[in-house]
C-alpha cells in the first residue's frame, strides 16, 4: 500500500480525478490530516463513505510507530520512531514561551561523520521519504493540546538535509500550505554542514527557507578533523555557496559553531572566525557542546564561552548562544541517534 503522505497535491488530485471526484476533496483530506489530526480515513466525516473506504483500501496514513517517548522538565519531548523497514529515527518537540518548535530528521543516521555528533555514530542507512518526514511533523503536532499549533520547524535532526533535497523540499512545501500546517517559510530552517552544489540548487529552486550552515571551525585544517566531509570541499567553497544563497534569498544566514573545550574554543579561533565572516550579513549561533556518551569532548567553561563571545561581538558580529534544552533526555543539538543507549531507557 502506498503512503498517502508521499503524494503531493497534483498526484492526489489525479487519483481523485480518475474516480470522477472533485479536486476540493484533496483539500478536505489534507485538512483532516494536518489540521484536525485524525488517526484514520474513516474519521473524515465529510467525505463520502465510499471514498473513505477506497482511501483505506489503497493507502496507509501512518507508516511509522512511536516506540518510546521521553519528556524533560523544560517541556521538551523526544520521540523514537520505528519505521516500516525496521529503521529508527528520533525527532523532538521544544516548548519555549509561545513557540512550539519541532526538530525533525531527514535520514536514518548520517554520513557526514562530524566527530562530536551522535547522529553519525552508526553511519547512514537511507534517506527518509517525503511521507516519513511529514509524519514526524504530524506525530509531534499531536503531542500538543488542540488549541496549540506548531510555529517553527528546524531540520536539524538526524542526517544531512541537503543530501535528501528530492524528498525534503516537498515535505516542507506541504508544511507551508494553508491546507498543510500553515507554517511560514520564514519559520523553517534547514541546517547543513555545507554541500555547495546542493546549496546552489536550493538557492535556485527554494530560496524561501532559512539556511543555517554548520562551520564548527574557522580554518580547513581544524574543520577537516571535526567535519571530515570538508576534506573534499573546503571552507571557501562552502562560504561562496552560502553567499550565493544570500544573494538569491535576501535572507541573513546563520552560521552554527559547536564549541568544544580546548579544541575550537580558543581566543585565536574566535579571532579567525570573525575574520572569515566579517562583512557577511550573518548570525553566529554558538552551541556549547552537548555531551554524548562515549565521545571524549567536553563543554567549555563559562569563562571560555564568555571570552569567545566577547571577541566576536567586539569585531562587529551578531552572536547568539544556543539555549540548552532537552539535554537531560539526550534531545539537544548533536545528541539524536539511531540506537538509543541503555542509559536512555529506550
């Protein structure tokens, strides 16, 4: 059976047309799924009974199951999802004031090999389908009361989003539609380690989303150690592609920098990073390291963090330090993984 969430609107409309059904039935189905949070086709009460049965017979509405849920005192929730082929992924709901942000995955695992990140410890299995990406959004939305709605999406979970553009973009486009989740593209962020051809393609095809580029080092020598894919790319090409995205989108980019104690948190690193990014309209999102079991890296001291920030700000850069949320349940940046540890109890 096909996964209904893999179908875009034109394809679903064609399916309806083949049965001599009006196109507005597509909007009704989408509305039931995305806005009214139904669990099955039979609950779509304004559809003809025959159509509900045909949808039930031909399509799956859900292709994954919630294997485990972990909740933190700060309101963060992490879901471990079991996929139809046996694969597993994690995704997160974050509550912050009136914001309801979800962090979703784009692949089963990750092939980028960032040495401090849990998501790539077991390598990559495959890309997620469009439906599997949308399903994360819907399952996380259902964790909210009926009077609350999702406000932001960050594609910062497991995997490299730009390695799965074919399936990711339709999922995000659907989230933006009025019949979908009705989330503004300005509130959707795609995070990447920096794959220049894919950044250029995204700039040419969908420059409406916010782009966050993960640097983690101010020079190629150090970045090659921390982000192995950089050996085949180089920082100059990454920044050139990011500049092109800015030209096409007109939107300030975010550059992410995971701060590792005594690795990339020195004053000389801050000065070099400021030199790299000087003159670029950008936000520097500094993320003090979230510890991962089995890895040797540590979170920098408060003093080191403060000095790093001061140097960047003194050189005219806009800096934000990421607020740590969900680390108590291994749901913070860099902590999602395919195979939760025994310590997590999943």
